[in-house]
């Protein structure tokens, strides 16, 4: 019985795997791809965030610069600002009105253009078209509409016999708020309609067919099928509209400039006034930090509420 000879390959030591250079590794490639975004976030978000925090704890004037630490004087002086609490109250009031109107109107618009039929593409485009206009440009456009000298609204109303004299659209607190809400709804309703329309089209048609076979009418299908399955899209619209309304600035700065009698001053306008009219960057930064904390808490609460609902 002859002894079987082993192959030389089996006797040879195993080859060590070829080491890849660090830029050839998969994790390194992912880090390199993410590097431009990380640099952008660090330069334009993290660094300014630290700077605002540093400014909020210092006597920092716009013209003279950093005069040293004075923490917590900037935060204590917020309560003494006569415009702070009225600005907070007005911002919350404006946010509640805008969010309620935008949610209801954008959902109604999405339901109207949900089904494919003749002309629905044109209607969708018409609804979405105001979104392509910048907010500052839209505010200037509506300022011209509301102007008693050059605006067409008063002329049309007088020609129809609905009014005898021009309406002061921006001359009283309630009319200024109403006029601004109309602008924001016109500008953003189409954008939120697209978000809700995508959510509506992702709902399977078999679910509605099964509900109809079980005897459910349109209202029951809407309440028990559409709204529950549309909750993620509604949550996104809610978060975007609440955050955008709490940070309102452009529309009031252009339309009302905080008037009449500081009745339409928002918290972001208050930051602008402290920084560029009173030249107190430290106080403005302190208000900014409070706004950031409030938005952070509010968004966390909204996300948790949506997760519990899911």
C-alpha cells in the first residue's frame, strides 16, 4: 500500500490577504463621500451655533464687538423687554391660524386633484405655481396688491360696488394679520398639497374597494382609512408649517414692518431689532438661543406624538 503524497499547495502556508490602502476601504470611501456635506454642516451650522451661544453669554455690541462675559444678564434682560411677550403671543396666534388653515386647505386641494381626469394636470400645476415664487418676492407682490395707490384689489371691489372706499389692508392689527395669512396660504398651500397628494396616491386602492364591499360610505372611508394611512404625510406638513410659522420674518418685515403699533412683531423680528436697530448682538443671540430650544422641544414632542400614534 503506497503512501499518498500530499500536494505542494496543501503544504504551502496560507497566503495573507492583500491589505487595501485606507482610501480603498469601503468605510473610508463612505467617509470621503460624506466629507463635503460634513464640512458644509460644520461651517454653516455647527460653527455659527457655537458662535451664537458665545455671543449670548457676552456683552457683544455690533459696532464695538466682544466686551467680555456678562452671563446671565442677556437672558435676564429678555423678560424686561416690553416687546418680548407680545411678540411671543402674536407668533403663537399667527402659527395656530396658519397651521390650521394650511392643513385644511392643502388636504382639500389634494383630495380634489387625487383622481386622474381631464384637466387635473393643469389644476395641479396652477395650485403648485405660487410655490415657485420666493417668499420675499411674493410679499412684495402682495404689498403692491394691498396698496391703496397702485393695488388692483380696492379698485376691483369698488367697481363691483362691494366697498365705497379703499380698505386699509395693513392699517389695523387684525387686517394686517389677515392679509399676511392670505399671503402665506397662497404661497405654501400648493407645496403642502403635493406632499399630501403623494401620501394619498400611496394608499392601495384595494383598501377602499374592501371598505366599499363592507358597506362603508365616503365619509367613513375618509375617517377610518384615508386619515390614518395619511398620518405620516400630515405629520410632515404639521412639522414644516409649525416650524416655518414660528420663524416668520420676511412676510411681516416687508408687509407691515411690525406695525401698526408693534402689533405684528414676531420673535424673529425681535431678534432683528435687537441686533440691527439697538446693535446689541448679545441680547439678540440670547433670544435666538431661546427660540432654538423652544423649536427643539416642540419638534421632539411632535415626533414622539407621531410615533405613539403609529
